């Protein structure tokens, strides 16, 4: 992560048209944005596409970045919105043809173990996505984006105590939903 002064300098250089500054910002933030989108989507290929979309949108909206929060936190918000827009768009389902089905690699993981782990991850992902927007962003930024509480608070324009309260409320809601799903 960039130090705030270094980040401001890179953003100023980017605003002046310095492509190297853009590359430096991407280099510093890409892994975390991609990880956040992987957790949200559960699909690395989709996460890669959405990460590119996140940066496209960020560069287009760079003039609206006010610097209240770190650049990475601002990107997390853009990434979350890109994912939600993707989910809301209707998509036709493409069946896997038999030729491609035969070429899928065997992971060596027992099928039932992999299926159980995937079900747990999917239940958690769906439970997080079902949270109200402010809770969903707070949980995603904190645990899937690894953003500090103080940074999320700055980005949201509220206190750290309010962010911790949101996280506690989200934990309670997630626990209830996951308990119901397990029953």
C-alpha cells in the first residue's frame, strides 16, 4: 500500500497525464482489488474482467476522487459496484459442450470435500451479498479487501465506532442466515 503522501503525488502525476503513475497505482492496488472481486464473484476469470472494468471506471472518474479516503478504498467501492452491476445484468447460460467437458482437469481433490467447501463458500458469499448495502460494502472492504477500519470509516464519512457497529451487526445477520442454511 502506498503512503498517503506518495499516493497523493502519484495521483497528481496521473492527473497531469503521467502513464507511469497510473502503472504504479495499478501495481500497488491490483492484487487486493482482484482478491476482493474473487471473493465476491467466486470466479477468478470473472474477477479478472471486473478488475479491468474497475480500473477503466476509476480512470474515467478520477476527477471525482476527492482524497477523503485512500485511493485503494475508493477502488474497492468501484469494484463492489462493478460486481453488483454485473450480477444485476441478465446473462444467457451457455451449456458446456461434451468436447470441452472431457478436457477439464482432474484436481485430485475428493469430489465430496470440494463440493462441501464450495457450498460453504457459496453460502457465505450469498449471505454477504444479501446484506444491506452499507453492511455489504463494509464487510467486503474489511475482510475481502483487507482495508483497515479507519480507512473504511474515512471512505464512508463516519466514525470508526460506527464501522465496528456495522461489522458487528453484519456478523449477527450472517450468523443467523448461515445457521438457518445449515439447519
